[in-house]
């Protein structure tokens, strides 16, 4: 029989240690008013004096990955693969994601612009508004709805565990959706500091969840486990890439604040690879040992409902605020609003996400993830091909193209189609590789025609 009293003090010690580690950060946060300022940069360049060190970006990426769904994906992998294969799949998949993220992020950090604006050369300015921006908006607002709904349902379950039955799911979605919108509306600095404070706590709590699982059955259970219906390693890599495909493509929304290419690449690999592998490993450990991948429910079952609720809220918050933030930037590009309206647009977008959560979008999680993982990476294929192959990776070769770049749009359509209907390895990778190849071929044939756009236009806030 599991001894709750024996384990509860350990959790208290972990929590106190995290608070002490973050004590100086909390003090600095309260004394530095600039952190609380609302960000008003949207499509224009980030000035050099506002650029950040690599760890600022890395903490944001870590916070985005540390969430309950990541543990669940690790559990899904464990249902079809051995423990060793789960780890190998996570390493390969997240290494690929970190590489894609680096290539995309450098474009934004070089130019100081968000992902949707970085795609205005490959798609054309109007093409970026109607294609990449709409994709980013749909993907991110969809994820915001999914995670808000999951948070609301779990919160209601926890309420019933402590004797408050019948708490309305819609009210929980509204309540916690609004809480998550706070940092999204405030912008980059608030997002960064929330992750500084909460990421260590979440990582330690997840580590405890993995330890608890092993403590129940023993280490031998992990390495002797074999799934009833095993699937190949490619399945694990594909699911890993798909689980964060949107995040990799839109990473430039934060990387635009990075000081240099070196800082950008370091942030991508240090923030994504170890955290992703860690979360999948913990998720698979819990799934194999205790048949439970929801760490919130594990803590609730241990008689610690308040701690489980805290973990749920913080984990969802650190992940979901980025969805509303990026969706807001996408709408700013689509609408052409001035930078000053970014906070209001982000808030309006977040309200829409809450409405989606109430409508039951979470039920479409699997099919939604499959579609997004196929069509979103193709956007990265266009940007990577244009910037790194056609433009040779030189910032001076990048410019905002007027109108539509039909080469990029057609390449994206073909790449997405291949991923959706003719995938031969992994939807995300197939999409990117196909799009890159098609873009290079079409640009060689039509790059000097009007199909590649109708000239150059300046970035917002800059003179021609």
C-alpha cells in the first residue's frame, strides 16, 4: 500500500526549494516596473536595445513544452513502443524540431520580426496574410481552445474530489482562459518572467511523477515492458515532430528578441531538446508503471488536490499563453493594424479561443493535430528554402515582397498535399522536404517573373 504521509513531506520540500530558487527572481520582478509594461511591438523590427540573451528565449520554449499533453503523448508512445524506443524517438524527433526551429528562428532574429512577417518574402506580403498568417491563427487559436478546455475539465474533476460537485465546465473555461490571457496580452517580458519562475517548479514536479511511478513497480518494469501491438520507430518520430510542429514554425515570434544567431541556436537546442526528451520519458514511465499519464490526477489520487490543481494551472498557463500571443500577431498581420493595437487584438483573439473551448473543440484533438502537423511545417519549408537556399542565409538578401509570391504558395500546397495524402515517413518532415524541393525548382524556373511577387516594400515603420 502506498504511504501518502511518507511522500507528502517530500513534495512540500520540493515546492519550498523551488520557491527559494526563484526568490530573487520574484523580488526582481516586483521591483522592476519595466517587466510589467505592455508590449506594443507587432510587425515592426525589434530595436537592438531590446534584444535578449539565449536563456530568456530558452525558458519560454521550455515552458511551452512542459505541459500535461506532452506527458500524455509520451504515454501514447509507450502504448506502442518499448521504453528505450520512446527515448530514442524523442531524441530524434526533438533534435529535428530544434533544427527546424533554429532555421526558422534565425530568420526572425536576423531581421527582428515575427514569424508571419518573416514569411512575407517566400509568400509575398498579401500571400503571408492569406496563407501563413491564417494557418498560424487557426493552429494557435485551436490549441488555445484545446488546452483551455482540458484545463477546465480537469479543474472541475478536482473540484469534485474536494467535495464541490457540479462546477460548470463553461465557467471554468472562462475563468482560466482569462487568467492565461493576462501574460499573452502583456507580451514578451511577462511571458519570459512567468517561465523563469514556474519552469523549475514544473520540471521538478514532473520528475517526481516519474519517480513515483518507478517507486510503485520497480525499474525492471520499465526495461522489461513490451507493448501488445508494437509500432516502428518512425511512428514515434512522426508523433514527436507532429506534437510540436506548430511551435517550431512560429518560434520566430520570440526569437525576434534574440541578440544573435548563436544565441538563437543555443536557445532552440537547450530549451527544446532536453525538455522534450525529459517530458516524453516521464510520460512513458508513468504510463508503463502506473497506467496514468495525467500527473494532475496522480497528485489528486495521493490526497494532494491543491498541489495537483496548481500544477494543472501553471503547466497549462505557460504553454497556452504562447498560443494566444502568436494568434494575436497573426491577426495583426492579416488586418494590417498598427502595433499599438496588439494588446487589444490579442485579448479579442483569446476570447474567441475561450468560446472554442466551451464549444467542445477538445474532442477533435487527434484529427486536429494530424491536420495541423501536415500543413503548418510546409510554411517552414517555404521560408527555409527562400532564406537559406535562394537567399544563401544572408540578411541583406531578404526583403518584404509586394503582393503574392505564387512560387511559395504553390510549393506550400504541394508540400501539404504530400503530407496529408502521400506521406512516406513523417508528415512534418515529408511536408518540409517536399516544399523545399518544389520551391527551389519553381524559383529556378520562374524566380525572375511576376510569379515571385511584384517588387519590394518596406517593413512597417520604415521608410522606402
